[in-house]
C-alpha cells in the first residue's frame, strides 16, 4: 500500500466545492465505476471496534423513490433528479449488543479472531457498552451506532467531491414513517436496521445559490 500523496490544496478545493446540492442535473449519470468508488469509501470507513454497524441501500427504482417522497420532506427534488440515492441504514440493538450473533460472526468470520481473542474482545466490548458509554437502552445503542454510519457519510461526500461529484445529505424525513415504509416496500427488516440518513449523489444543475458561510476558524478551535 503506497503512502497517500494528494495535495492539501486539492483536498481543500474539494471541501470548498462540495455543497449540499438542492437539485441535480437529471440528464447526467454518475458512472458505475464512480459510484462504486464512493461506496468503497463507506466500506473502508472506521467503526467502533471495527464492527461496521451499517448497511447502504442504493435506491435506483423510480417507483420506490416516489414512495419515499411523502415521508421525506427534505428529499423530493433530490429523489427526482439525483443520479444515485443512498439510504444510510444503521444496525439496531439486536445486532450491535456485545453478545449478538452478528458481533460474534464479525469476530469469527470477518476478522477471523482465534477463540481467546474473541473472549478478550467480548469482555472489552461489553464493558465499553455497559460501563463506559452506558448504552443501556435500544435508543442509545442505535444513536451510538448511527454516529458511526455518519462517518461513512462524511467520507462518501468528500470522496465524491474529490472526483467532481455532487451530493446532499438528507435528514429531512419522518423516521418512524420512513422505517415503516422500508419494512413494507424495501425488504428491510427494521427490527434490525434503522434509517439514519439519506444521501443523494449526482451532478449539480446549477452553481450554488449562496457562497459558503462558516463560523470563523478561530472561533471553533481552542488550543491549550
Ligand atoms: C446531517 C445532515 C442533514 C441534512 N439534511 C438536509 C436535508 O434534509 N435537506 C437538504 O436540502 N439539506 C440537508 N442538509 C444540508 C445542510 O443544510 C448543509 O450541509 C448546510 O447548510 C451547510 O451547507 P453546505 O453543505 O452547502 O456547505 C443536511 C446536512 C447534514 C449534515
């Protein structure tokens, strides 16, 4: 693996270029190669203990996109125009609790840990969940896992911007209604997965309406 060698200027330029795209040019499609590149950066994202508590569903079916509109007030224009539309799904308590089948299979099958390492990891993970982070309700476990799914979101949007692809993160939806729909029509078991966000990818229809605004750099950083 080579040491990465991208210029700081190119990276900051991508951060300036990225904006929450309100409307995409519906005639321009992101290539399969490029969307797979973006999704790979989700796959390579870091997660707590490396347990990857996420799944990403790419919704290209027009009828399914249409069904999302009534439950997602922040999304209709993006559902109509984005080249690719991704649902950021996060595992719920039955999957992420320290002694779940999923966690066991991650350690055994994906990480291929030997038995003694599995035992050690399980103890750490249990203490982390029960003692350090006090994840004692299903809601707390979901929100904690969700934070990790957002790391993948950041990485996907930055990776997209670096290759000139636009994006929009979307939390403008009714979580309960959206999840009911995902259970009904999208084949998602919502006892196992919840919807953290939606993310649209494509090419901007027009330049951003406003220049980027941010708080002053010195107001958000403190050195001690
Ligand atoms: C978690 C999250 C949820 C967001 N939800 C929506 C949304 O539902 N609809 C939308 O148009 N923009 C949404 N945005 C975009 C923000 O409004 C936007 O990122 C912010 O105003 C800063 O502008 P910029 O991204 O263009 O720099 C969301 C952003 C984040 C990070």
